[in-house]
C-alpha cells in the first residue's frame, strides 16, 4: 500500500487546488491511500527550534512521516508561495520530516501563472532534503466551473492526469526500493590507508632519514 499525503496551499473555501486534491483522494487507485491534509489554516506561526511544538504541528509531522510521498498543489501569491504553505514547510524542514521524502506537485493553472510558486516550492523541498519526483509532476489547467456540488472536479482530463501521476509516483518509489544498495567501500567517506608496495622498509630501532620522518 502506497500512502500519499495531499497538501493544498490554499486556505480559501472553494479553492480549485483543494478541489483537485480532494478529487485525487476520492478517486485514488487501488493500492493507494490518499489523505487530504486539512489543517493548514490552523497551523501556528513557525518558531525555529521549538522543543515542544503545538499539537497541530505534531499531527502534521506525524502524517508526513507516515506518508510515502507528498503531493502539493498551490496557488501563487505575490510571486511566491502563500505564507500559510511556507509556514507549513518551515515546520517540516525544521523537524527533518522532508528528508528523503518523495514529493511531487500538481498545477491546475496555465503556464506562467504559478511559476514563482512552483520554483519556490521546489527550492524549499530541495532545501529540506525531499526527493522531487519530476515524472509525477503534472500541469492540467482547470476551470472553476468544473467543480461540482460535492467540491470535486468533474473534468475527465484531471482524472486521467491523476492516474498518470500516481502511476509515475508508484513507479519511482518502487524503482528506488528495488535499487541495490551501494557497497560501503564505494560510498564511505572514510578512505582506507593503502600501504605502498614499493615503500622501503627499515629495521626496528633504526634511525630514519629526514625524508622518512617527514622533516623538510
């Protein structure tokens, strides 16, 4: 079972981004558990190094830790991320929950409308040590008129795009899990000392010449 946490960067009722993620949760493919995070507006302001974070922050961190991947859809405000989403990400970067976590984004607006937000999002995710799954990042421009009475997006293009996204996400996670672990010798930061075979040897107790004692 692959667990995906869906995070919308909008706190507005009727948000197209939230509706798209709500649709993703409702129509999750078999073998996928998609959970829509709904605590963005209630998160307290980030306090660096807070040893006793509020319960809302603890809940967020626990939900991220349990997830195999994050899927974020966000509007752009003032050329960057909404402050509420940046606040959420700050808590996760500070707690280390993003490190090694797979992540992708879903854009529901046209090209050029949210470039600042997406660039900022990728930068923060990278800073926090997350793994951006680029094959699972999709842009599918939607219209507010496609949101139905249940708050779901009825546009079949989104349903198709979500299926492609999830397939790419699962494929990326599976390939990483099956990849053989590198050997210690190849990736250790501690290099072994190799004795030179042609180095001259001296009898025990012999007076070494200056060059052998490292004297210049």
